């Protein structure tokens, strides 16, 4: 099956149909104009701009709306072969929006590419201030009509939120794609457990880019082309002298691998600067400063890293007064793959940029695109392989509560007799190297969880009876576990699977919580959620008392998935994910006991209809 937008009734006008009626009218320039723009502190920021060119007698307007892209992954490479795409990160936006009548500006953010300066964090307030100045430069250009939009995947999407939050009056619409909201909660410390993908492989990528270390860059799928020869200097830097100076400054950039370990609790500050926290580096910290007349389109996928789907949903919930739309597809980070086991092909068939074009046409150009007649939420249901639309999130009201019972049964009713199940944590247990997390380290994954059936032996399971009818689950599964540990801490992982009638298993989603962070749920106005969000701050941290039961409440990552008639629902519990998170506690694998009984442990499933 496919993720194409052809599900009847999901859209009044599907994105592909809109694109079919919106033919590109203009040509691309042979090369961009490239220059430095000087910031308030003297730091020079490199940017390229592309303007539509006349084609087949069609002349572009003198003044144009602008799409601005901020990237730390080089606005353009030097290439040793002129036929090679020099902008693998941003070329898609140039090639799509310029022929449709937009100016496109691509910026090397401070401390990256050909820009000067150093980065003092993964993102920082200094960088956010730069975005306002770039916007001011854009509106002063003779080709600008005074309206700006911004989009992009991951870092680029988060930058779009940063830009809008500066309240520059020209910014009218942003489409953050697969972009984080809170760095601690959804990126570095999901469930309070450090992501070693981010602090390891992603940090290696950024150091290689920042220092133009081509041998180190060669192992990264998207930037390791041997025909790439470093960042492109601006036009005035013909001999590369300025680029060399900028690259020397980049050698002093922040190392995420070092910095993250100073911030193990939410709201912690770096030791050298009490004002530098992950909060002030997070787009969500500023999102409520976005003016209400700025339209937003938040996009993510069900397998989008370890928390980016939560980021898109909370952005939608946090900013309800904006003209805000939400799209959740069957995708990994960046929609490079359709992750559904029932897909027809690896890549996505969904015309994502067509949907973004329609959004920008509506809000930047004032075209009647019919967008205001579409429901604000669209999501894809895996296994049913269909798109659905809703007026709000969550689309499913209510939950079905299930309980762990004796002999590994997942029961509809709480067991009358109390009991407990033991699980010895093994720190070598792993979900593998083809997971939703590897994509965050720029690894090209095409087949996700291919050995999930074989990995089932690693976990403690609770499995339902075969379903009499299919059941759609859409939203967040919540876990409430009463457990005891032989140690003073533990990382508790929960996995949701579909066990098909033939006995094979399909990974559905997962969630985790470090027991140290079990106390307190967050109710931040900057992170509005319809699921439990653990506080994970230093004041709430509590070690376990060995062998004394404690309750852990947390949510699994959201998904929309239909369990087939005859399949069984399985919830599995583990205590480690080697390669993705550190040992908890180091060198002391705990023995966990899951308590069963009327008021012991349970899971709430957002199902349409009730299980029978």
C-alpha cells in the first residue's frame, strides 16, 4: 500500500490535485547570488538567494514573497563535478518554490558553513537574534514584497519557529517539518534517559561539518559524497580567504557530547553560564511569542525519532489561536521512508511540498486555495493504510484500560488476585540498529525493525487474546506501572506490538521513563499535552528504595495503527536499549518486579470502540 493522498474524504482537494492545478511558471537561475550580511555584533552570516527567472514568456513579478531557510548543514557545497547537486539539504526548497514564484533565501547559521562566529549550544538565543536581522535584510531588498515564510526539516524547521518568535512583522507563515519543540523532553533526554545517538553520532556529524573534516564526513549517508569539497564561499570571497577564517572560528564550536552531560535534569544550566539552559535553546520556549496572525503548519511522522511527533502535536496544542494545521504521516525523520510494513515502496508517495506550497500560497500570496475548507488535522493510519482528517487532537475520545495478568496475559479486567512478575535487566538488550533512532544520526535506514519477531525473547510480555474485530489505536498509550527494583534506579522501556495471526510481530511504538524521574507531571504553558509529560527536573528527582514498590506513569510515543482481526496486542517491558541509551544504573542491572492486581499496573489504549 502507499501513503499517497488518495484516501477518499481525507481532503476536499488533495495536495496532489492542488499541485496539478498550480503549474510552475518560472525558471531557476543558473546560480544564486551569495553574500555576507553583518549582524549587530559584527558577525558575518553567509547566505544565498534565488529569484524566479522568466520562462516561456512568463515574467515573474518585480516583488516576491520569500521563503527563508536557516541551516547548519551548509547552504551549498563546493563540488568537483558541476552536475552534482551542491545543496543536498536545501536544494529541494529552491527547486520547488522558485519556479512557483517565490524568492528563496538559504542561510548558513552562525558558526557553520561559510558564516563566521561560533555556536555556544545546539541552538542558542544569539542565533535566534540573527534570524530577525536576516528577515530585516530580506524586506530591504528590491525584490521583496515584504512577506516572509520559513520551512525546512529538523533543525531548519525549528529555526522557522525561532524566526516567527522574533515577532518580525514580515513573517506571516511557517511550516516546521519534523522539528523539535523542547530539546530536553523530545530530543536529548526522552524519558529522562540520555540519547547516545544525539551525543554520539550526531555530534560527530556536526564536528565533521564545522571543521570541514571530509574523511570524518564520509561515513554519513547524506553528506559523504566524495565529490563534495567543503562549504561554498560567498561570491566576494574568490580566493576562499574569508572561508578559511570562518572555518577556523568553527573549531571552537560547542561540542554537544560534552555539553549535554552538564544538563541531566530539565531546566539545568551549564556550569559556566546560569542563563544557558536547554530551555532557552528550545523553540518551544519562545513559541507563545509568535504573533497570532502568523499561520503555522506542523508536520511529523509516527517514527520521527524519539519525540518529534510529540513536538509537532504539542506545538499544535500550545498555539490554538493561530491558524494552525497538523499533519502526521507514516514516516521516519524527514519522511525519507514510509515505515509501514505494508508499504508498496520504501520512499514516500505523499506530495509534502505540494501541501506546504498550498499553505504558503494561502497565507503569503492570498490565493484562495481552499485550505480553509479542510479540517486542520490529518493523520495516516498504518495497517489500514489510509489518511484520516479530524477537527482536533486527540481524534479519539476515551481509552480502553488493559491490565497485566498471570501467565503473560493482557486482560480487559484487573486481576482479582494480586501477583508479580520478575524481569532481570540485561544491559546487552537492544532494539537493534535499524530503528527510528538511527535516522537522527544521519544513517540511511530503509527497513525498520526487520527482526522484531526474533527480538521478542528479550522482554517480559503481556499479550491479549486474538481480536474478534479490527481495532484502530490513534494517539498516546499511557502506562501506569507499579514496580519494585533491586537497585535505586532503573530505566523502564515499554513496547507495543501487533502479533499477527501467523505469530510474527510488528513493532508499533514505544515509551520509556527513568525511575528517578517518576515524581511529578509537567503542566507547562509552553508544552501543552494531552498525554502525561514527566517533569524530569532536579527538585522532583527521587531514587527508588530497593524492593519497595513505586509507581511510574508515562506515555508511549503517539501512533495511529489498526490491529487486524485475529491479531493480538502485546505490551512488552524491558530495562535497557544498548546503543541508544546508557546503562541505568551503571554496571548494576536491576531485577524488576511488575506488580499485578486491582490497583497495581495498567495501560490505557486510545482505541476506537472497545476490545472484546
